[in-house]
C-alpha cells in the first residue's frame, strides 16, 4: 500500500541523506525540496525585512504545488521537509525576529492554515532531532558555501521552534530519531534500526521508541 512519509528537521541534520538512503534501500520515491529557483532569495538576503514575506509566500506556494504532485505519485514517497516546517519554523522565526510584520504574518498564517487543511497529512513524520554542535559539524562536512555564515544562535532558535512544533503536532504519527548518536551514513546498523522503527510505525504500533 502506498504511504506518504516526510523527513523533518533542522538545517544540516541529514534529511536529504536519510531520504536518499531510505529510498535506495526500500524502492520508495524521493521528493527533495528545491530552493535555488526562488526569485526572491537574492533580495531576501540583501534586505530581509523588505523581502521575507514575499519569499515565504513563494516557498509556501511551491511546497503546496510539490505536495499535490507528490500525492499523485503511484508508490510510497518520502518528502524532504514538510509544508508545516516552512510555516511553523522558518516563517515563524522571521516573524519573531521582526522581519515579517504583524499584519503580514496574520495574512500568511491564515493562508497557510487554509491551504494545509485542504491537503492530506503524511502517514508518518520522521523527525531528526540534533543539538547545535552536531548540526554545525554536519554543515561543515557538506561544505555548502552559502551555509558557512549560519550562526549557532540561529540554529538554536530553529531547534526551539522545532521542539515547540513537534510537541503539539497531532495530524499524523511522529517518529523522533536521536540524530546526535545515530549515524545512518557511516553505520549500516543505524540505518537498519531507523528503517525497522519506521516500518513499526507504519504498521500502527503505538510505542515505538529508540533506547537511550
């Protein structure tokens, strides 16, 4: 039976890598986020207060269009980052920092809630949780030039919003993966363990936890 799985988590935590590994192992279809074609990005980085709202509206529209396409795919799909994260993490962080005005945030969030309500939620969210030192280490390892200036405080703010969001999320089951200590890139046993837990969750098992 077709399933819809979303891998969620902060910048650098390893979402795309896990999506690749899961799909290669299980024959599922990967759907990756695309950010390079956002026509507002250059303006956004030059003047975040002026262009945050425009940029987030673009991301919201693109994410929902991708989600519609994803739902039409005939076999199990694994999505790299969810529409919920765009709104509840990244847009909300810009709002709390003062880069999106109260009026624009109210308009954006009302649109997000209306559109998200029309689309079916995933069958499972796999939430990769990691501390800031782990995130920074992995960001350095992947060597993306535009990520070199990401500040630890920014990642900490996003981590706090992720915990706030996932703590109240109830639209589908959530599997929280302790990504600080599970290296599914270098350790095949760790990948096997994550796959086992995902399959347990998809079968409807309620108490699926990683041992501390």
